[in-house]
C-alpha cells in the first residue's frame, strides 16, 4: 500500500498498489504479512452477495478480493477493475491458474465503464487512499450511478488512526488524513448514498463502511 500523497510523483496518473511498478511483485507477500486476507475474508462475508448478483471490485489490484468473492459465491458475476495493466495481468494469471471466471477490466474509479443501475454490489479494499479528493468524489458519484436501487457499496480502507506509528503514517499522507474521523462516510453522504454504516476501527485503523443506493 502506497503512502504517496499524489499520483503525480510516479510515471502514471494513478498511484499503483505499491507506489512503483517495480515493487508490484512484493504486493501479495506484503499484504499477506500485514493481514489483508483476513480483511478480505470479512468484507466478502459481509457484502451480502447472493447468486445472480453482479459484483464489481473497484481498484482490484492483483485480484485477491475479487477471486475470493467469486470462490465464495460461484453463482455471482464478479468483475475486477483497475487502471494498472501490470496488476491486472497478475490477477488474470491467478484466475487462469484457478479456473476462475472473474472478468478483469481496465479503468478508473472516476469513470466506471458500466451502465447505470447495472451492479448489485460494489466492493473496494485499500484503494480509497490512493485517490485524491476529486477522484474520491467522482468515484462515489459513479458508484451511485452504476448501483441498482438497493445496491450496496462495501468499502474498506485506513480510516484514520491518531496514535503511534500508524497515526504518524496517516498524518504524513493527505489522502489518508482525508479518511480520518468520518471522512469516508461524509463523502458517501455528499454523493447521495444513504444508510451509511461504519464499523469498528481495526488494526492500523482499518475501517469497513457500507452505503446503499436508495
Ligand atoms: C493497495 S491496492 C489494493 C488492491 C486490492 N483491492 C486489494 O485489496 O489487494 C490499490 C489499487 O488501487 C488502484 N487504483 C489507483 N488509482 C485508482 C483509480 N483512480 N481508480 C481505480 N483504481 C485505482 C491501484 O492501481 C491499485 O491496484
């Protein structure tokens, strides 16, 4: 997970999973070590996916969450979207090895390449802090557009932590600072999403926020 404040310091107009392309091979071992599989497991279990649902993971990176959701819910149609072709290539290779039908699309959160009201669940894990404020707002407006009425967004990110090492990391990074307190829920509300529920802050301030399109 990157602690770069903007996407302009790397070669792309987005912030890749580890901040630099050459570090991408470390992403899976690093996130495994810091406990991402446990967070993914909880998110996949709480998302309320049922057979027939169309599920979109925005910022799917190397595909671990999307693959898990598809494995847990074989009757759902799961799509992973990310702007990073290198991460998508890794996700695709994993899916091929496992015979998983997840579809991988290239695109950005602020311009989702999907029809209005065409998705039942949008999932997002550890990607919101990769976005600047304008892209966060565009993403939430787009999520509201593509979700069917009653559809839900389940987002997990670092939700602001004010103490210790994690606190210092948060305060150094403007994207993370913007998540602090009710930053994520406030932006969801401003985007017109409703019934916003914020879970407990876990280790490193990891927060699960759920919102519904009315
Ligand atoms: C830390 S990774 C998270 C990957 C995955 N969700 C997981 O939990 O392992 C953040 C991802 O967000 C993607 N990302 C960055 N900017 C984005 C944008 N504007 N729209 C969609 N995804 C973006 C990056 O390419 C990266 O793959």
